[in-house]
C-alpha cells in the first residue's frame, strides 16, 4: 500500500454540492469530478494548485479561478459554463479542456499564450469570429497562441464540412499538430504555409464567408486525401 501523496486531493464522486473552506496549502492537484457543484466557491483556499479537474458537475461560471495563479491544467468539461473570463488572468496554462459546456464567446482565450492543448468541442460557439476580441478576423486569435499544438472545436454550431478550411485554420497557428482529434498531415501543413506566405490566408474579414469559401475551393480544393479531416469542419469561418 503506497502512502497518499500529500500534494494531491481527490474529492471526486462524493455528491458535493458546495466546496467548503479548508486548509489547501501545498495541494498541487485537485480533483472534484462527478459531483453536484454549481459554483467553485472557496476554491481560493487552494492557491498552490497547478492541476484542477472538476468535470461532470453543474458549474456555470469560472471567474473564481482567477486567483489560482499557478494553474497549468484545467479540465472543466461537461459542465454548464457560459463565460470563461478567468482565463485572462492565468498566465501558465498549458492544457484547457472546456468541452461540452454552453460557451458562446471566447474573448479571453487569446491571453493564454502558453497553451499547448485546447478543447472547445461541444459548445455553443456560433461563429469563429467569437474567438477573438483583438481583430475582426475569425481565427486570428490563434496567431497569439504560439505554443498551441492541439485544438478542438467540433460539435459547435459553426462546424460543418468545407474544403480548404483546415489549412486556413492552420495558417493562423502553424504549430498546430492536432485539429479536432486528427493529426495534421504534411499536405495540410504545406497548404497552410503557402496560404500564410504567398496566398491570402489572413486577408479575409467579417462578412467575407462566401468569398473565402470560393477562394479556398480554388487554391485548396478538397481531394480524396483530405476527406477524413475535412468531415465535420468549419462552415462559418467568416
């Protein structure tokens, strides 16, 4: 029998409806999965926490996480979250899983420049324009996430099949290696690099959706080799 790790606190599957105050000094990993939490009150008792997992609860807001300045990994999947304002204050985030929530706007994501893994699948994002507050370009927020390697946005209202959009998204973040659980192919990377360096990959603005689709169909036509990754991708890129 191995001794319990004093830096890990697992309170999963306890039917918790509220997080009570307690001494959380030294706790680096906190697990609150599969409870009945609607808020994360008193989460600031755990100022040393680096990894937080509170999936499968009923959490609606995450603003209380703003004080957890050491956070590097968050899993708040399968909740009822609508707003992610706390992310802008968390400077060391590497992994964020916010899949299967009720998120409509992602205006704080662009501040998380250290992200390597980001899962936003299964939300209510109506259009990729909602991923940026810096410019009017739909996916320009990705250009600020230079460390991002894995990005998921499937299952949102903005998602459908459109040929050439995969390279278009990658052109904004050339370091992406995984997109909606598909490994980015060399062919897609080369197309993205061409769009960025020689094409018009960053020239389209709000309202240019039809023009963009026509342009991509000409310069990045969907071929048999692209079908697997293009299934279920972006229809409202701009």
